[in-house]
């Protein structure tokens, strides 16, 4: 499972002209699900995400989590995070999970996040979405659950 995390002052997802999720201060998180991913991957990355200290403290040092910063999460499925561009000119998505499995793990990730004190908004799985955000910092972090074996 892969996450691309952006610290934002605002973010929203629009589908068919309607806002489906919107946040102010917080994190916009793009979630890619791979063929080998399991619930443990979702638990691991959700825990890392919720406790990731990338918000500034009083001294301006990145030392606060999204909860400590009173931020929100905007979670967006994005299979293209598994695009492999090493061969040819068109990305291969062979390592992206099939839609039914990806939907299951995406919903599981969202449910774990919703159990936290942090407000959670989402996009719509498999919809064509317009994502608008204002990246603060800029801060963009990439995480992969394959890294959990190196803890």
C-alpha cells in the first residue's frame, strides 16, 4: 500500500460538479492499493499517518501530528500510485490491486482512520475526481507499507 501525503491549508474533492469531501487544515492523502496488500498494511500505514509529526510546533519545527494540529484527513483512492513506467511509454498497472480488493482495503483504511479523533472526509472510489488543494510548506511525504519490514 502506498500513500502520498500532502500537508494542506485546504483541500476538496469534486465529482460530477459536487463536492464529496472538503477539509481545511490537515492532510490530503492519496492511497494506492497493491496486489499483495493486506489489512495489516492498512493498519500499519494508517497508524503511521495519524502519528506522523509534520505540522509545526510553536518554534516552527515539524513536531506535531494531524490530531495535535487539530487537522482533518481527506482520503482519496488512487490506483495510479502503482504505475510502473520502467518499460515503454505507457505505465503498467499490473501491481495495482483489482478494483474489488482495492475497494475493500480502501474502505478498511477509511474505517480505521474514522476510529481516531481526527475528522475524515473522502473522495469516491473509482470516480473521476477533481482534487483541489493548497499545499502548505510545501510538505509532501511518500510512504509504502513494504517499508514495515524494515522497522
